């Protein structure tokens, strides 16, 4: 894997800052830079693997690829970190800052959706679409839609849920191509699971097809460690469309309150 030296040095605060770091600090910084398996895969220039090659890698890992980001440290030898405590009545902002981070990808996607003039329902869907990957990456669109359903407009939850299925299917009318990332993650001869294919068939005839499709079009992933986008430009949209429970997410006795609590307290042994 190639790492652009200048990107790494800029991320660490420049040549001078790097010169002052001891080797442990440098190792920590490198680990943060390559914080996710996804970043490493995106940087790869190897030929695309086959499904059989993807499967052969499973027993080489100490974790499963579908595990939520909060629950595993994927870098070799890395350990999970002590998490900052959550406030008594956590809001969506607290989860963004304390549990979903790094949130660059969803913030960049929402910023792109805003720039492209998407509706507020779609901008909100883009902002939330991958955040459930903190909890679980496998079937993350479905988990996320369930997590947000009680709090967001129906179309936003629909868009979040089905963006995952539509990511597997190109749509030239929207300029959406099958992503190379998926060829790397799943294998170049991969066939999506039956529920994904069935949902795609359903969506093609659905009047709301465009909602999840627009999430895939604005699903922006670039390996840009310098990009730091704030949640501030989205505060008005969140204020208008996200029903923040006064007791705090996880304390509101909603059907998904336990999911918020699990994200808040991922170190609970039982
Ligand atoms: Fe996604
Ligand atoms: Fe995404």
C-alpha cells in the first residue's frame, strides 16, 4: 500500500511537528491515519480479488468485517480506546462527536448533497446514511433506517434503508456506477445476496426510487484526511427534521432505545 507522505505529514501538523514526535507518537499517528480497514482497501492498487480470495482472508483476521467500528480496532496490534462519557441526555450531536467519529464520510456526503441542491430529507439521509456502521457494518442501511425511523421523516428513513441495496446496482441515468470499492470488498465476481436483489427489483417500481438513489449518488468517499467538515451547516435541517427526545436518545423508551444505549456503552460486558 502506498501512503502519500505529504498527506500524512500535513495531517500530523507539518514537518516541524513530526520532528518533535517520539516514535510512539508517530506510530499512534500513523494508526489514526489508517484508522479503518476501508481506508486501507481504498488505497490498494492490487488487482481486484475474486470472491474466493476475499473469503480466504477471513481466517487471517481477529475480527469480522461486519463488526461495528466502535467494537474493534482493526489496525494490526491496535487496541480499542477508552471512550469519553456520554452526557445524561444525549442528543444526535453527542453521538456524532463522541461515538460516530470519524464522521468525515457522512459529513462530506451531506455537504455534497447540499451543494447539489437536494431536498432537506435527502440531505439528512446523506448525513445519517452510514452512521450505524458504528454499531454494525453488515446490513448497515437496514440497521440505520431502524435506528432513525422514530425520529426522521419517512422518506429519509426509506432513503437510508435502501441506499445499501442500490449501491450494488449501476444507474447510468443518475451517473451512478458500480463502485470499485465493492469489487475490492466483495470480489469482482460477487453476486449480491437475495434480499438485496429482491429489494432492488421492488425499488425499481417504487415511486420513491429516487430517494435512496440520490443517497448513492451523493455517497462520497475520498481518502482526504485534511477534509474536516463541521456538522454546523446541517444544524437547521436537523432542527427541522430530527425529533430529538427530551429524555435523550436511549432514554426515551422508543422501540430502538436499546440500540442507542448499545452505541453509548459499547464496553458493557452484558
Ligand atoms: Fe452505506
Ligand atoms: Fe456511504
